[in-house]
């Protein structure tokens, strides 16, 4: 009986991220619209868009291979699994032993791999430009992300997110410079990974400046819906991840009972809204950087992660 | 090497009041003029086909005088100016498409406006059925690890159509080749045989964002040809309209350039100001873009007392709001990082091509039709000309910022000294063939209108040259060595007209 309850809870978590993800995207868009004196579409618009895209027929290029057709599902599956591994409102869920930090990085890496291949599959020049830029960003973002993982895991003594969150909630954390560095690095990586300003512009119509959008230009119908959903899931993943590690308030253990879980859910929603609004403010207050500046930007994240890791060793040996 | 022929150089105040005296030159003299142009002693203002040959408008910066010269074609051919002076090449290609003239020794004989999709060939020369055309040959590119990125003609944004063929090495642009002509409307053909009223309407539709400047240039040409005395009030009203148009476009550009660096805040704020200008224009003159308000002889819409105070309120509002946006631009490091040093145009090229407007003035070409080839009402007000030497996107943004401030000042001056009186003098045909030249500073630069009228007062030939003719080729030069992702920024900082260019 307990197993069924636990499985149910895990199911709720998986379902929750899927349901909330488009809402978070809608919220960011709405907030950006308000900040630029526009009325903006409803927060629910991304749901409507997904529904509309699911109804539409898929237009495939004549030379599209199986890879092009399979990729959207691979991408959404990998991202969804990764997103549902991140603790949102509860820790110690049934599958939390799989919720390994490095596994999440690997899952997102796989999604990126498929997306970049799909971008090049049809052979349009924009897809190629997008893929090559995406891989450049990935080449800088992934090491930075791993160093953040190392820092956090060394502090918490585990790469399992459930344990990390439990440790962060305990008094054993204290004030750590390394964690502050990891936070900054993780925010930078999150911006780059989610194709947000200043690295990429999710709202642009300029083909020549696109990164993520350039790769998916050839997609339509349900394929595009899958990719849009995956992008929303990824954004939610990073907001949830930053929230879970650095603001672990309200995340209860699985056996905490209904009230605890409900409180955890409310806290999670507050974190999502807060993260979404902060992102909107950031995106309206800076311009996009030159493509080659991205390397410096992510290099900063890499160095911060590295410094955080090194500082841990230094402070320990003293 | 023959000596350059003697031309009739005319001062601004003369050619604006009187029919233009064309200097006919022999083919050898024509070639010598090409050499003179290539040496940079004089500037090319325009080149167009006009039976029985080709005509060319020239500007002498030293004396601030203008000449129009003509060469007769022999067996359907004239010597090419483009062979020695590259800025003339596209004008010659367009003239060849429209009339079937051949330009001897032209370095680039490919068609330009004619994409092989017209029903008729050479529309200005009778217009026989179009024989068809081989596929357009883009310039060949050879080299290691180069790839091509074709963009357009249909773009993702709501902008005009034009094709850009990039050759890139990684992210770095090795060459950009433009292909234009997708918005050819046949205006020059429609002009032939039209009466003045119809001609003024057509002129106002050459390029929608410069409709005031085009209508004014056409009106100037007609008024000079027919020696019409335009009432003073009409001049001032034209000036106010033209400066309002400049304001609206510069404000729009300012926001749009920043938006191309993903700084949407500026677009939002600048668009509000632009919209306020357009609404004020609509309230005062009855049309948001003030189309068909300038006609030969004067203007068709008068400014009421309420209109004048409406405009003053608008100016106050922009004076209040605009500096905040300028500060925001100047203090946003991430934005300046994109604009400073991007898309550098050398002063040499700007001078060679006679680049008008913010493109030229940001690269040290100190020229403004309002000051250097003065016309009413700018001879009665204080005209300031902005200038920078850096030649990058940032400089072009700053020229616009300065010109917004100058336009505010100009409108205030004109409102303060607005004379009373009639606003329109009816044009009367004089029963003989006449030609006139109009030169007006639009927001992009100098717009040239050449008008030949027949004895009935109908239009025999009208050629309107957009400033973009000399800016589009510079865009190709500017993007070289920049990264592909910076093209939209460079392009928007030029903001050349497709419609005005394709005619």
C-alpha cells in the first residue's frame, strides 16, 4: 500500500512539472510584455499554442530523415525525465535514488545532441548555423554545469539531489562562499541553456541571430509542440533546480503528510513565479551579447564553479 | 585622356526657381566625367536614362553647385560611368533594364531590377513581350571552408523583401551580395504621360516612410520647371511636415536598432513617442504619414491655431521623454557593446558613394541638402547638421539622436515664424517643354527628383532617386569581416529603402 502511495506521489511530481511548464513560459512572456508597456497574451497562451500545434499537420522537408521525426520525442522525453527528477515540493520520492545531479546533466546533454542533429538534418543554412552555435554554447555550459555539480556535491557529500536538498535544509550548511559562486555560475548556465537574453533571444524574428530558434525553424505541428514543451520543461527544470538547492524552504520529505506536501507545493509555485519574474526583469534590462562574447560569459561561470570547488579543498585542508 | 567638358553648374537658389539647363556632352566628355567622379572631385547625385540617351546629375562640393548633363546614345549604347566609378553601376544596370540601353565596358552587365518576371521587357522603351531570362548568376566565391547563407527575399519580420546572399567562414562574413528589385512597381512607366496631380500622387507612393520628402522633391521639380511662385506659408508647412516625418522615422529607427540587439525596452518606449508624432500629424494634417499633403504649388492641408498648439505640446512631450531614452541607451553597457565598433563604414567609401543622411554623416561626410543646397524654408531658419567620424552603428544611432533634437528645434522655429497667407498656387502649363530638378533632404538622405514636362504640361519623364541607391552597396562593404549575427544590427542602422530603390 505504501508503495502505491509513493508511486502516486512520484506520478504527481512528473505530472506537475509537465502541467506547470507552459504556464511558467507564459508567465515570463506576460511579465516581459508588461515591462515593455504591452498588454501581452494571457499566461495560458502557451497551453493554447501547444493545443493548436497538436491539431496542425506536420510539414516535413523532402529530405528529412527518421532522425528529424524522432528527435522531438527524444528531446521532450529526456527533458521531461530530467525535470521530474528535480525535487519540486517533496524529497525522498520513490525514484529519488535515480535523481542524480550528473544524470540530469547527461539527460539534458542528450536532448541537446538530438536537437543539434535535427537542426542539421534538413540541410538548411539556418539550421546549421543554429546547431553550430548551440554546440559552442554547450561546450562551455556543460563543463560549467559540472563544476557547479561538483561544488554542491562536495558540500553536501552526495550527488543525489534528494540528499543535497536535505543537507541544504539542515543547519550543517552554514555560510559558504563556494555555494554563492555556484549559484551565480548556475544562473549563468541556466540563462545560456534556456536560450534567454543575453545569450539568445527567444522572441526574435531575426533568423541570422537565432540559436535555439534557428535549429527548430523547420519544425511544425506536433513536432514543434514537442520542442516547445521541452523548452518550457527545461526552463522549469532550472528554476526548480536553483530553488531546490539554494532556496530549499518548504520542500518536505515524502512521508510528511498531506498538509506538508500542500505547503511544499505552494512554496514551489511561489519560487516559480519569483524566478519567472526575475528572469523577465533581467531580460528587459540587458541587450543580447555578441555570439563570441558567450564564451567569455560562460567562461565566467566555469571559473566560478572551479573557484568554488577549489575553495572547498583549500578550506578543508586548513 | 580627354579634358572634362565644361558644364553649366547651377546654384541652389537658381535651379529651385527656374527650369534646369542641361549640358549635353559628347561620349568622350562623358567618359572624362567618369574619371572626374572616380577622382572624387565631384559627387554623383543620380544617373538615369532619358531619350535620346542617358542623363546624370552631379554635385560639386567645393562650390555647392549642381549640374545635369546628358549624352546621346549611339546605336543603343553609351559609355559606362560605372566602369570607372562603381557607385554608378547599379544605376546603369537599372537604366539598362528599363530602357534596353547598353552601357559600353560596363563591369557588371547582369540585370538588376528585371528578374525576368515582368510581362514586358524594357518598360520605358515601348515594352515588347519579355523574352525570358537565364537564372541570376551570383558572384562566384572560392576558398577554404566557405559556406553560403541565403536570406530572403521574404523575411521573418514585417519588413520589405530583398535577398541577401552571405558567404561566411564560420561566423565571419566574407562577402554579402544583395539582390533587390522585388518591390518594383513600375512607377517611372506610370509617370510617363501622367498629369502633374497624378505625378504628385505617384511620387508620394515611392517609399511610404518618406512620402512627404518624395512629394516635396517632386513638387520642387515641378515648381522649378513651371516657375511657380509658392506661397511662403506653404514652404513652412512643408518644412514642419518634413521634420515631423524625420522625427517619426528617427524615433522608430532608434527603437528598432536597439531591438535588434534584443533590447526590446527601447523599441517599446520609442514606439510610443513615434506613435504620438504620427497621431499629432493625423490631427494637424489629416493623415498619419501626411501623404498627398504636398502638391506642386503648395500644400493641401493648412495648420490651424489648435494644430499649432497641438504640435507644441508634442514637442514638449518629446523634449521631456526623449533624453531619458538617450540616457538609457548611453548607460546600457550591454547595448553599447553591440553598437560600438560594429559595422564600420570608412569615410573614403562614404565620400566616394556620396552617402547621404545618417550613413554619410556618421562617417565624416559633412553634407546636408537643407544646408548645402538650401531650399525654402530652411534658408529662413537656423539649420544645424550633426556629424561624427566613427562610422559605426553607434555613430549612426547618435546622428539620429542629434537629428531628433535638431528637428524639434526646427519645428519650433518654423511654428514661431509661420507666416499667414494662402497655401496653394495653382500650377499653369506654359505650353513648352520644360525640365526641373528637385533635391530634398528626406530622413535617409537626399532625394532627387528629375522632371521633364511636355508642351501640354504632362510628364514626359520623371526619375526619382532614393538615397538608398548609394547606401545599399555600402552595406555590403560594411558587413565584411563582421559576424553574421551582427548583420541585422548593421542593416537596421542603415535602414535603406527597398521600395524607393526598386521603384
